């Protein structure tokens, strides 16, 4: 029987930072690298609070007074992966200032957009990669996303795949209950190749690399929806595992986790926001987040697919049905979602 571990009332502020970031680390870094994918991934995660110091500088007191807070999560493959700075996961969390009634909005990486202040078009996932530095990268993609959604972002976080893998390994792996057999012969591998990933039903102790494959694989019965469930399970496992760390006895592990987060996270988190951030994380129920895809499939059908020549190569893209750079339907849809909360 697993012993229940009560959460200490006064955890170190550093442990709190770990927990805040870990909830999203997994969620934003598990997007498949399959460039032939024709459906955006729904990713469910919780909310870290990272102060965004560019488009809309909102003070902590201002945020507490806001009706809704917007958080931008960007997932990139990272070094060692194809397209290491492409934001293949773009997730917006819109929530109350105390974490109440959260909704998630997923923007597809293949959306064709006009490059800000330029005369050419590109996929939205390449904007971050086009920046000359971290600040410009964030400004490029956040400005375009504000134009598309009508939302102004209060926080952002960027995390990469390698960081998630290392994080799980630093915890000596995690125990996972696999609910059904998985066999995926087309799992994305380095250098635009594929490999086979398989795992049998039952209890497994998974390392970082295997965990990433487990939550990224979609070539099975249930597809995206089965993967969403796996993602939620892993996030909850990580949450409990991190909360069980003792700041004294597990200090070496905590220190290594902190170093990983510093190496694989791009953010300007402010330590003065930790208390507010921690309360927001605690009060946001993972299962309550309702995710909505802006896509050409099912709900949110405001886009249409096409194949064009982009940078000299044939490319699969999505574009607004209303016309290129016409985002009024998308903005009205998001506005309606928020008004119905």
C-alpha cells in the first residue's frame, strides 16, 4: 500500500517553483514531431505563473483585479531534435484570477500567418524560431497570437522535450498503469525517420524517454482522446511525486531538478509572484480545464486545410475559411467561450 504523504504547510519557495513549472513542463512538451500530422494535439495541463514582460505588463495587484488571466504555453523540441525551436505546441489557458473556471485553447502549428511587419507568409510555429533573441522570439509569436485570438497575455513559459525527459530521470522514473496495449510503428524518430514504440498493458516503471513516447504516441485505438487521458495521468503522477519530495532529505534531487528547469525553461518568473502563483495552481482543478481546438475538424471549424509551396517545398497548411489573416470568426468564438463561463 502506498503511504499517503501530507503536504507540509510551509514548503520552501524553491520547491514551489518546481511544482508550478512541472505541471506545465509535461503538458507543453509532448507534441509529436510528425511533420505529416494533420490534426493539432489537445494537451491538458495546469497553470504555472510566469510574468510576461512585454506586450502587456500587468502587475500582481492588477492581475488580482482582472476578470480573466491569460497564460501562453509554448512547447519546443529543443536541442537534438528536428526543428529544435519550432513551437509545435501552442496552448493558451484562460482562467479566473484565482484559478477558477479555466479553459484551454489550442492553436494549430500549421496555421499559415503573415510574418509581423513583413510581406511574406509562414507557419505560425516558425515565428519563435525567427527571433534574433529570446525577447524578440516571444514578442513575434505573442503579438501574432494576440491578433488571432483577441487575447492579451499576462504570462508565458517555454519548455523543451529534453528537459521533461531529464526531469523524470532525475526522479528515478515514475510508476505508470498502462490501461491497454500500445503498438505504434510510425513513432517519430530523429532525422525525419520513424521507429516502433510498443508497451503492454499493466504496471510499468518508466524512465524519461519511455514516458515521452508513452504520452506522445497516437497511432492506436482512441487516438488523440486516449493520449489526452495518458497525459492527464502522467501530470498527476508527477504532481504527487514532486509533492512527496522532502526539502532536506531529497535536496540533491531537488537541486538537479532546479538545474534542469533553469536549462530548459525560457521565462522571466518573478519570485515575488510565487505566493499568488502557488495559490492559482492549487485552486485550478486539472479535470475542470475544458480544451477547445481552433481547427478544421469538429469543434472550432474556422480553418481549412490546403497544400502550398512554402520555402520551395510542398507544405500542409491550415488557413482561415474567412480568408488569409481574417481572424474575426476565431476571435468571436473565443469571446463567446469566455462569456459563457
